[in-house]
């Protein structure tokens, strides 16, 4: 299938990946090769076949609605790029 | 000591012929000497390892040792280990010190094993050659110009080069079996759900499964005895009775029916690999097995199906790396979106970005049915092929990889060629079946060849028996690379 630079830019935006012009060009060529490989699937007749999303037929377990975790906020925030007063800092989003 | 089995090491430790401190130091010295060339480990921490060894020696002296107490084990750097830098082979996590233990790490700690260090791997386990690691490629100890396979290439190299007694790996599309084959060691990917994924950094959650890598099937059984078991913190962990995976090791193989999928011996298989695999099949016949030709007609579709499903799951799993709570954040950025985009663009390597892009695309509006849903339907056909095949045979055998180890850089520019090196392993993950690779000879370039053994669901003990009986009759598994 054909994939355009505009397609690549749109996917990069959805995936939140900054991409230069050169990278876009390389990505387009490589993705085209991969989508040619994937295209082999299209010839297969799968009418009436149920999708298989999981290796085992198991249902989600339920548990009692009780608190099982302890507070580890300080430990978890000690590895964050930027924190202040117990909050994760990011660029301002609301004026 | 370096060539001893885990059973022998455990006996020596319990008989006080050697201490865990001495054994750990022996391996740490070897790592210091050989790792600069082989690059099997990303992180070692001698102080922590030695502290664990001292505790193990204390347990042994009190008579509280279990089979792995005091034994130094290398952990793939995909498992979070509290206080250990855990990178997953990525710049994104280059400075990430895990605040908790993965379930697997906790089990090894409880067993008294020593964490010898964190092994190198393809970035986020995405690769078949270990060349996508941010920390540089691992070298194959049999020929340092060649790749060790991937993504658990650091663990495979460490086991083969005697830089650890045993190691862990994870396998999403062949990442335990393929490097085991290329480095001449034994590796087992259990049935999906047997080993907890808690604290194992996620790649494709419906396929990821951890397993042991070691020098023999007997060692694998001891390791799996520690690793397997229900964990409520993994929603896909299976509730099953605890079993002893070593219980059937000594059973004879009389009457064993081996299925040989004709698709695994067709065009694309290296003639030297075919020769070694066929010789192994002949050995099995001598051991009392019979052979039946089977067909896995949809297995040829496993590569395209995998390269839709695994990237789709990865694109979702890796959305957590946003530069906010942990991991890499770009040094300069404008608004919030810019911070996300730059942190991810700089923190992820090329192969990871490629797979996130594929996954994002196949899940996007208008393509979901044609790609993602179609792939899931074919996944069922692939799994059904195995169900049908196991009506005719007890176990399936074939090559693990179409060729022996290729050279570093050889497939670097062409992702599709790299993806095809997993053609015999991927279908097993899609079906959720257990698979293993054991050494069965050498190819034309004197590099190891792996025999793949695929079992029915939960047949790990039988597969280990089948592998162990072969290893009693042959010595491929005890060969070691020269000059190390």
C-alpha cells in the first residue's frame, strides 16, 4: 500500500513523537515495506472467525473492594523528572 | 565451578565446599574481565550482590537453603528490581531506579538466589539481534562479530560465556528461544499466564511471557520451579496448582510422537540448520520416538499478524512514557504537547518509534477492522492449527531460527528482513503455547543451531523431560565457546 509523508506526520502526531523532515522520509519508506508485509493478511478469508484477543479463555477476576496499597508517594515522586510540594510539574496548560 | 549445573552448585553450597560469597565473587570477576568486550550486562552492583550472597550463606549455614539459595542469577533488564537501575535497554529509562520488585525478582529473592546484575537487551524487547539497545549491541561469545540474537541477547550471552550460573529472559515473539539458539544455550518460554508479568516492563501484554535461560533442561526445570505460580497482581496470571517441573525429567521417551510441521522445513530454512535439526530428530528416533508430518497451514501468516498485534499493544503500553512521572524528559520544550513529543522522540530509539508508529496506525480510525481485527481473527486460525496438530502428536519440533547467528550490522537497515528471523517462533506466542530451544549442533560457520520444541498448553514438564533425555544422550549443550 502507498503511504504518504502526510500520513506519517499524522501518525507521529497521534503517537506524540516529534519528527524532522528527514526522519519522516525514512519512516515513510520503512513503514511502506512493513505494510507490504502486513498486506499478506488481506487475502485471508476470515468470515465467521471470532477475533482472538487473548491466549487463554479466562475472565477477569474480581476482588474485595478494599485498600491494598500503602502510600508510597514520596518514593514514587523521588524518581520523577520534576516535582514540587508533592505535585508533578508540567508546563502550564490553563492561563 | 563455571561449568557446574545448578544442582551441582546447590549441592556444593549446601556441603560448604564453596560459599555463595566465593561463587558470586568468581562470577563478578569474570564479568569485570569479559563484559567490556561482550557487553552482556548493562548494570552490575557488586555491593548489593555480595550482600545477598552473605545472607544466602547465612541461610545455608542454618540449614534453610532451597535449591537456588546462594546461586548467582542474571536478570534481564526488563524486570524491575528494587534499588536497581532498570533500563529496559532504553535511553527513556537510563536513569530509572525501580521503586519495587517484579514478581519474578521477588520469587528469586525469596528463594535466596543472588541477583548478579541486569542483562542487556533490545530496547523495550523490540529486536532480534540486540542491536537496538541504547547501551550498545551484545556480542555473540562464539564469534564476537556476530549477534547474540534478541531480545534477551544479554542473558543468552551471559549464560553461554559463563558470566552467570543461569539467567531470566522474556519472550514476546521468540526473545528467549532465538537468542538461546544463536548462543548455544537452553531457553524456555512457558505457557502464557504461567509466570507473572507484574513488574516486567510491558511490550505486548497478550504475548509477553517470562522464562528461564540456562545451560541445560535440568537447570531450566529448577528455575521454572521458582518463577512459575499465580500472582493476583497480574490479571492474566493463571490460578493453577503448583507443580514440580523436574518431576518427569528421567522418564524414557518410548512412544513419544513428534510432529514435524512441513512449513518449518520448507524454503527459507538454511541447509546447515536443517542438517543439524534432522540429526537431532534422528537421535530422538533412537531414543524411542516416532515422527509424523504435520501441517500448520496458517503459520506463514504469523509474521504479518504479529507485526500488527504486537505494535498495536506496544503503542498503547508505551504511551505511559511521557516525561511526567518517571523516565526521560527533554531538556528544552515549549508547551505540554511539545514536552511529550520531544521527550518521546529523544527518549525512544528508532525501532521503538517505528513500532509505536505501526501500532498507532493500525489502531487509528478507519484501519482498525482491516488490520487489528483481521489480525486477531487470523491469530485464532494460527492457534487452531496447533490444536489440530496436537491431535496427531505429543510435541512439535523444528528449527528455532532459519539461520545461525548473522553478523552485527548485517540486517540493520531492513526491518522486514530482521522481522523474518522470528518466523518459526512467533506463532507459538500468538497461540500462547510453551516453546523451548535447545542446542543441537553447529552450522556451516561453526555457530550454534537450536532445536525448537513446542508443547501443548501446560506441558512444560513433558518438554523438559524430552529435552533432558536428548541432553543425556548428546553433549551439544555442554559445549562452551573457546578463548573466554
